[in-house]
C-alpha cells in the first residue's frame, strides 16, 4: 500500500499552490484515468490535489458568441447540453462515441484532454516504455502494435492519444485555458499536444504546476455542419482504431470553411492541415475530397500491423466529408 496526501482545493489559486508545494503531486477531478494508473503502479503520486469542487463545472456563452466549457464539466453533461448539440454537434457525437454510463458521468473535460495512452506497454510496469520510463525502450516497436500510430511517431514511441473528445475539439479550433504559477494563459488545442520526438514522456506543453481550467469553442465554427465517426473493435466502450472529425461549410458549391482532424493515428489529435489547404476554395466534390485526403495521408509511415489504418482513415474521412457536403443542385 502506497500512502499519499489528499488536499481538497477551494480555489484555482489554492490548487496550484498546493500542487507546487508538493513534488510528485497530481491533480484529481473525476479520476477515471488517474486512479486506474495508480492501481497499475504506473502513477505513484505523493499527493492528490482534489479540484472536483472548484467552480469549473459550468458552460457559459461568451459575449463574442463563443462557448466556454469549465474543466470539471462532466462528459455526459457536455454531450447532452442543448447548446453543444445544436451548435457543435461533432463534439456531442464524439463524447457519445467515447465512454458511456458511469465513466461518462464521472469523467471531466480537463481529464479527458489529459488522459494517457492506452498502449499495453505503457500500462505494464514490467515492460519497456519510453513514455513511462524514459530510456527503457519502446516495446511496441517490435511487439504488438496493431492499435498504434501511423503519423508523427518516432523511434522512441508509437503510441496514440485515446481521446475522442480532443479530436472533435481540434476540428473546431478549440482553445485551452490554463492557470499555473505564472498566471493564466490560453493555447490552441492543436498546440497543446506534443509529438513524441525524443521526449515521449511529455504528452502536452503544460508547464510545471499548470491546471486546465476550461476549453473555449469559437463562434466561427458554431452552427457549421459537422460530424464525428469512429471505427472500433466492438460497438461500445472501446477506443478507436481510427476516427475523424469534420467541420465543413460549403457555399455555391465551394468549400468556404473546413476543419478536419483524425484520431487514433498519432500521438495527438491529428489536424489535417495539408488536406484543409487543398480543400479550401475548391469544389465540394468526392474527387476533390479524395485528392485532399490522399495528400494528407501521404505522410503516413505505418508499421506492419498498422498499415490497415491508412485506407480505413481515408474511407472514414471521405464518407463524412461527402455526407456533410450539400447535394449538387439539379440541372
């Protein structure tokens, strides 16, 4: 039995102070990921800074039309919220495709963003994993890697990020609000996550002691046609083999706005910037969609057991793009 301190914070400032004063501390909200990792011996915190009762559990429409989501808003509440379902349907769909039932009732917005990879080598302290123990090696490279990355991976790590929600947020141009010892700051969600490179143990660009306080969905993507689709091994409560989130506006037959992100293909939600650039201003046709997605996926470097992910992701993206595009007017 490993002992640890438990501190229940009353304010964001108090939480950050308590965290900073205790080396080896971790923030605790819903605990759906952290507690599992503690049971496995992957996480061994000296203290848990409980933020579950901070006033971060609200959704607020801001004066500029954007929507702010507090870090401790529960996944199930967020998925069901009328503003989210009406203005950002891709986010509601992604949340419903993730955890359901009791996990969804406990999991929080901030915790979902910060969940760790589901790689079996990371979850087993008896196996080599550079993400868990830098310098120990990546057991998945020459081992079981069917669920692993095809984009952005390195010789040090081929794990994927497991979140469905983060993929939708990437396509929506979401921003992450943070508070730490140096004060508050906001970063684009796509800049929040890191690729593994030489330091796979660092999932994000969080600074020491920083706490996620909220996520902001911009007005620019509100109300745009959007959708999320996911392929998995079983019908419910399974992580994606590949997923895609799309935000698409079309005017006069041309793509006027597009956000495209893939899940389960990389260390982070993969924002398809190459495909987006190829789509913007072009005709919203299946041929144009296929050409743009192929340009994006040309960067894929699949391993022997992950090669199936490339055509799978392509088919998913083309299906969602085609379904969102309005049918051409009859001649």
